[in-house]
């Protein structure tokens, strides 16, 4: 592959392996990415689509040997549990930490419209997730804080709640209990295949519903 083809292949690999988007959505994204980077003369639609189909077939085949529950399934359970504890927990929240913080604020606004205020939040973003789909030493970082909070003790308490739930769901955690340090989950392997029948983890309205349904 050329350098530009490698660049597009890495994007295809990530989008298929993350499992948040349908094949059609990924194909649309990749064509847009090729055009935005001016790769049209070098990279054909057929080449890109063929790779997308091959990657999806490969991960589908691999999934038959995944140990259940997967790390991904356990993380989903942990985040649902955190939501039930009034802590906003978002999957794949943007591309950077700032993106994730923005998404959290949007969820908080929706909660406050329903007369609810969260007791904290946590999330991982797509750059974090990219470290969990690699073959060697996969891992995941989790950010945490509380909306409109500048008290380090409050921040640490949110972190402790998040780590307790993660441990309860079988994860080994590395965290020095400092307010500015993200929670680290070593040996975390992301394993997910897109399915129309599954809940859309990127639909944060579901988080609002989870946090308000018992109120």
C-alpha cells in the first residue's frame, strides 16, 4: 500500500472494529475522507469498499471465538450501572477529552430539563478507544469529573465510584487517586460488531432515560 492507502486503511480498520457504524455509514465516511484529503486519483471507491467488506468479514469470523462476556459487554454493564448511580457515563464521546466534556454538558442540560442533576460523569473518546482495538497491549483510559466542580475531593470521590463499579465488573484498574489522572484499564480489548438490533451506544438520549426512568 502507498502511504495514503495506509492512512485510509487505518481509518477503515478503526471504524469497522469499533462497531458503532453500519457498513453503509462507514463507506460514506471513507469516501468523504478520500475526497477531503484529495486522494481520489490514487484511491478508488472499489478499493476502499472491498477493504471495508473484508474487514467486516474478518471481525465477524473472529467474533465466533470471543470469550463471553467480552470486555466491551462488561464495560457497557458498568456504564449502565454508573448511570443508575446518577453518574453520566458516555461511550466514544467525541475525538478528544474536550469533545467528551462537551458531550457531557449536553447530557447534563437534558437532565436538568427533567429536574435532575448528575453526581459526576465519566467517558472515553475515540482516541482512547483506538488503543483498545490494537492487537498488542490493548488498553483503555476513562476520564471523570463532576459538572461545574473545582473541588479536588469531589473529583476524587467520583473517580472512586467509577473504579469501584469497574472493579465490580471484573476489570483490573490502575489509578493513583489523583483528580487530574485518568483511570487506566490495562489489557482491555474492545470487541464489538455493529448490529441494527443492538442499542445505539452513541445515542446519549438513552443515557438520559437510564438516569431518569426511576425518578
